[in-house]
């Protein structure tokens, strides 16, 4: 892989505010790099999380510690007008409440603190590929599915970070990843999970009822707000601690969140402080889309789209390093880039307008 081209292409993604193409980048550098060379770079290499680890290993080693968090979440990169293929498929978007066409990206996001600086780096990622076709029994329509679930991907990604000897103590995720199987896996790896739990999850705070198989919904359980309580989950052999958190939404409505952990010693403050770190992955998704142009490639092949996503993730890492060194957030950096480009464009326009006739 041509390292210079990766640097050039990822910089292009950070500077761009519109569709990104090989032709566009070639024109930007006045043809010093041909669009064919850029196209080959995106289509001839396999860039994946193994490649990413080689690029970000030094940064992770600088900040890693046993109290760091490994955070999991996925997002949909919308591709409304592109043809469906194995990675551009239909997914239900819970935030929008509808099905959208796009690429489903799952990220292992590393959050660590050192010397007052907080660094948040994607250390692994998977692009969901629906490689298997099947016939929907209800509608009779042909549909696609992935042979590997996101929960299976998550467990594999945790194992990979352990094999990479990355130091972390906590695994954070929302309710989608709070299966008993995931809890057993993380507990066996001697890590602490803090998951959001769906309100209908079957639990009990009475060990006698647990022995008799008597469980009830989490939101029906009489537990105090803001006080961790030892409970048992159905289908889980060991006890966990449940934390009921009441919060106020932007519209001033009240909401309830249930958090669960295998560390029975966690306090109210630790639950609140640690789980708050999970929202960093939401900021990552937003920056990836708005600042690193992850959804801007019109490429039609799976490999080219996948490599474009890799370059965008690498671009995010560049922004994160700048954030730490310059003490300025991603969006402020993007604004500075945009303003600089406008000034250059205005200067070029003035020179053109005021140039003497040919």
C-alpha cells in the first residue's frame, strides 16, 4: 500500500465538503497524481482493521491504561441513490424509525485518559456484509443477511484487542449488545461490562425467586433510583448489579435507563461517570460523517467503498491527534479548514476578475 497516497487521500477527505472522487483529488493536486493511480489505490488494496492497528498502535500505546474503556456501537452510512450490493443494503434505523439503504459500520472505540488529555481512537471496525440471500416467508421477497451477527463481531473484536495486548478495563455498549452470551464472554475475559438493559429484560433481586425461575421485567422491579442493586438475570449464572438512572431529555420529558455490570462494587458515581464515556462514540459517528467525508464516495464496488471508509477512519484519527495537540475540537478544525479554503478561493477569484484582458 502506498502510504503517501493514504495520507493524501485522507487529507482530501478532511478538506472536502462535497462528493469525493479520484478525478476530484487529481484535479486538486493539478494532475501530479493521476486519477487512475488514485483509483488503483482504492481498488487494488485490502485495507481493514489489521491495517488500521498498524497505523494507530503507537498512539494507543502512548495513552493506554487498565482503566480505559472499549466502546462498541454501530452506525448506518446512508447510500440512498446507490445500487444495492453485499455491503450497501437495507437496515432499520432506530433513530429515524424507518428502513434506510446504506452501509452498516460497527466500531470498537478506545477511550483513555493520560495527563489530563482524553484520547478516543477507533481500534477496530467491521463492515456488515450481507452475503447470503434468502426468501422472506411472509412477503415472498428475496432478502439478504449476514452470516455473522454484530454480537459475534463484537466478541471477536474484543478478543482481537486482548491479543493485541491493549490495556482496558471496561466494555461499554447499548442494549443491542447486552446479551447473556456477551456478558459471559466478557466476564470470562476478566473485564468489566457496563451495558444498557432493555426495560423488558427478565430479572429478580431475590435469590430464592431466581432458584424457582421467577423473574419479572426490569421496569417492574421495585428498586430505588440511583442506587446499584444486586440482581440475577434470566439465562445468566452469576449475579450482576443493576442501576436505575432517571434523566431529563432535551424536551424536558423524563426517561429511565437501566444499566447493568458484572462488577458488584460499582458505585452510583462510577456508573454515571463510566457510562457517560459511551457517548464519545456518538461524537465519533458524527465527526466521521461531517468532518471525514465517510459517506461521500460514489464508488460502486464493495472494495472501493470499504477502502474509502478505512481512509475516513484514518482521517478521524488525524483529527483526534490534532485535537489533543492543538486543544481544539474536530468541528472547529473543520471550520478552520473551510475558512482557509474560502479565503483561497476568494483570492483566486479576485485575481481572475482583476487580471488584464488576454
